[in-house]
C-alpha cells in the first residue's frame, strides 16, 4: 500500500492528506496583482483614432513577429484570472461612445447626393429637349397634313374637271339651257354608268325647265349616256309632238313630268334605267308587282306595279302607267323587261328613287335564290 504524500501538508484528516493551501493562495494573489497592473497599463494607453479606410493594399508581407507583449489579458471566455478565485476587473471609466461613421463613408454619402442631384438635373434637361423635339415634330406633321389636304383638294378638283368637264350652254329658238343644267345631265349619265344601272345607249333622262314654263330637256335617242355632252340634249315643249332625235319615250316622259310637277310645285324630272335586278324579276309572267322585302324598300315604295310595254297602244299604255304610279306615291313604276321609270323634283331625286329600288330588288333576288 502506497503511503500518502506529506510534502507541504500541514496535517492529515481522517479522510486523507490535507495539502498546504498557503502556497496556492499566494500564487493566485500574485497573478491577480499582475493582471491588475496590466489593466492599469491598458487604461493609460491612449486610444487610437481611426482616420479613414486604408488608402491601398499593404506594401508587402510583415517584416517579423510582433515585438511586444500582448496589450490585454487573455480572453475572458477561456477562464483567465478568475480561474484561481480572483474577481474579474471592473472598468471604472465612463462607457465608450458609439463609433461614428468613417470620414470616407461620409464623403461617399455626400458624393451620392451630388450624383443624384446631377442625374435629376440631367433628366430635366433631357425632358426639355424631348418636349422641344416633340413640338417641332408635331408642327412638322401639322404642316405636312395641311399640304396633303391641299394636294387632295387640288386632285379632287382635277378629277372632277376630267370626269365632269364644264359644259357650254345650249341656245335654242326662244330658250337657253344653262351650262350647269347640261353639266348635270352629263354627270348623271356618268354616275349611272358607274353604278351599272344603264349600259351603252340604253336609258333616258328628262327635266322640266325652271325658267321657261312647259320647256322639257330630254336626252337624245341613241346617246351614250355615260359619255354625254351638249350635243346629246334635246329640248321640246310639254304637250307638243316629240322634237327631232328625241327619245322614243317622249310621251312617257311627258306624262311622268306632268304628274311630278303636280307633286313638286311645277318642278319635275324622270329617269329611265334598265336596272338588271328589277328587269330580271319583272320577267316572271305571273308576277304583276314587285314587293321589296327590306325595310327601306317596304317603307319608301310598298309595292311597284309591273306594266306590260305597249308601244302599239300608247294611250292604253299611258293609262296603265298613271295607275301604276299611284301604287308608289308617284315615285316609280316598272316596265316589264324594260327597267324602272323613277320620278322626282329634279334629276338627283329621280336617280335616288331608281337606285334605291334597284337595291331592294337585288336583295329580293338574292333572298329568293337562297330560298329565305
């Protein structure tokens, strides 16, 4: 059995040797005094002021190991001075103030504000430039638009002069047909030809004079109405025999103009066109009237009576025409296989009735073809 150590022991107890605690106490006291001196040295050491971030990378590797002892105690988290019973030192000075931002960071903040302000000024200047450019561009577009309008107006006038050249007046025995009246006949002939309401030399127009009572202007027999000029217009008097070269429908036009003048206070016009859809539908033998199915046709014309052409019995033919006109309010009648005779206060109104009724007949034809 190994004996117990007695070196440095003052005595023994019942449970074992008792070590001499005095040397260890002195060792702890010496270490505590040394740590206090080190703390005092730390408090005396002036704090270094950070003047700014380093201006560049280090010039080279460190020249050697650190030359002095550490300026502070070992990390307190590792045990340190309290390991042997010493109390942790308490700092007696006032608490350190919160660190301020480095001067370099302050300069960076100030520089950012300057950069933002400069950018804002640049944006404002750019906007002024853009606004100025937009105003210039808009003014340029307005000027270009005005030039285009003027060019279009000049082009329209030129086209109208080409398609509808001004016509000279017609001077006859005791009457004068103004140039604008002659031009109206020529314009209507070209328009009806474009709309395919007439073809070649088919068709005829007539108009009561507004300056000379009972004076009638009518197209020449066999005239190409799409190419009319002053030579294609014949003048006669209402109730007289047909003038030389007058249309074979002279008497039909005379009756139509007389009826129109009663409805329009002395004014009247008649247009005869071989409209294809109306003419086609009138060929059906068992059909004695054409009834539009579209709203406009039903409202304006109701039904148009079909009259068989009877040039051999002109008196009977004229009587039937008069009765047929009553069916549509003296607006038009249909000659079987021969087209539409439309009435009005002037050539434009008569043309409007003829064109509208032909449109209704086109709808009727297509609806019957589709079995609607």
